[in-house]
């Protein structure tokens, strides 16, 4: 795991950091060839979300999100975007390439690993496919399980570091 990915894991909600470490480690072990996982985005502030939402609306460019500030699971530290780093230097979002020649696209090897841990892949969405995106859909606490939707998360209190309290 590279230091950029580790730094981005450290920004995630504390309740999922260890799990994401395990997922990335499993992905890297499964990808026995040239590719390794890099997290390109983890926690995103409300201000950063507002700026992304403006692209294609009030700022030039193609729309990159339909989520306003507070409506992205990234805003709660419960989502990651990834790419593959090839030979330690080149970023790839190619979902079809099989860098390790095991007859399974490397991207889909990672999709399966995230799914094993209960993460939803943006590539499965019906209307706005977001291939680099993975999000934790439910959080198991000591007493219950909470569906991790922005409508639920926005109502929860936050700790001194700004993370929602489950």
C-alpha cells in the first residue's frame, strides 16, 4: 500500500479505517501483476462537495456529481474512489484490463473484494455510473445497524473531529 492511499485511509471515518486497510491489502494481494490500488478520494468536505457540484452548472466542464454538499457519502468519510497504479507510476481507470493475466479484469477482482465486505460499487448504479466509487452502505454498531444514506447521516451528531457518531 502506498503512502498516498494510507493518508487517505487515515481521513476516513474511524469506524471503517481498519476494514479499508484490509480491503486494499486483499486487492493488492489479488493483483499479482503490475497493478496496485490507490485511493484517489476519501473524506470530502462540504465545501469541496459544493465545488464539485458546481462543475457543469455554474462552473465550466461536464457534470461530475449529482450530490450537493451533505448528499455524498464521501462527506461522512464512508466512501472511497480508486484507481489502479501500474508499475508504481501510471494511474489507470481501465476496468477491462487484466494486468496479472489471470483471465479476470483487475478492476473486477477489486469490485468482488469490496462487495465481500458489504460495500456498494458505483458501477452498479442505474443512472449515474461512477466506476471508481465504493461506499459502505450500512454500519454495524454495538447495538444496531445503521443504513448509511446521507439522509440518515446528516441527522446524526458529530464528534469533535467532525465525524458522525454512530
